[in-house]
C-alpha cells in the first residue's frame, strides 16, 4: 500500500460514521484499506488473518557472470491452513568481502520461482528479510545449487523408494553429503566413502546438499 495510503485508510476508518460509537468488524477495516489502495487484500487476509503459521524459505542462488545472478525461491508453510504465502520477499546480497551489498524485493507468487537480478558483483552471501519485516523463517541457503547442478554428479533413482546411489567424481574430493528436510532440519550426514544411502524417511521432498572444494550444491530428492 505504501505509508500514505495506509494512514489515509486508517483515518477514513476512524472517521467512518457507521463505525463510530459502535462495534467495528474486520470487513469494515478491509473495505477502507481496499478502497484507498484500489486493490484486493482477500489473499492477504486469508493467509495472515484467517490462516495460521508463517512461510519457511529455501533459497538457491547462482552467479552467471557480468554481475548477473539467479535466485530460486522455494517455500513451505509451518501450518496446513495456508498453502502458500504470496508476497514480496526482501533479499540482501553481499560481495566476497562484504564491502558492497544490494537489496531486491522478489515478488514471490509461486513455489520454486526463479528470479534474475543484477547486483553488479558476484554474490558470496545472501540474507532473506535482512531488516526483519516479515514473520518468516529461512531454512536453507545454498550457492551454486541445482540451478547449475554439475552433470557429472549422478544421483539415482530420483524419485526413490528406499535406497539412493550417489556417484561423485574424485575431482570433487573431499566432499560431504547432507540431507535436510524442507524446513532446514539436518536429517543425516554421510562421508564420501558411502555411495549407497538407505534413507528411512517418510514420503515427501528433501534436499541433498553436497559440499566440495569446487562449491556447494543442492538437489531435491523425492521419497515415494
């Protein structure tokens, strides 16, 4: 809405003769907000007023060169009453020695949404909601993720039912494998001597994180 529209709507709400000296209801405030902003807040109130919980974000980012980067924003919700929180998500990125930064507002309208941004430098760190404007949680941030997942690292089968086989070339040694839930909970850590992983988890979506001298990569795993 912006500050000017918000405070205008609040003043109109306080001065509404139908509300004065009576009982105000939620829909009356919403009407004044929508009239001034000239938009609908149905989705917002369904998520944040009638629904429960908050969004949990996972971020993958990749540098494409010439100061251009790609950011993939994924989201889960902490409560089943809300399927997805549609809203702008503030993101701040930093260069290698934290001497420069850039802020972006990513209009997150769907899951696994990819954005192309131009910070003007190579990103080495990223923070979601740096000024704490949102009621949210950041679960996992991975650089050089599945946006540019190396073709010579093989994971199969995916989706899987019981076992996963992972083939990582020696050129990536030493490396470490970690499996996370979509809420950022570390479920298991594996060493590079384990090529076959038996993962006793419930059906769902998980994140495999591979840390190597060449970079950190992530790939979604689907348990059937």
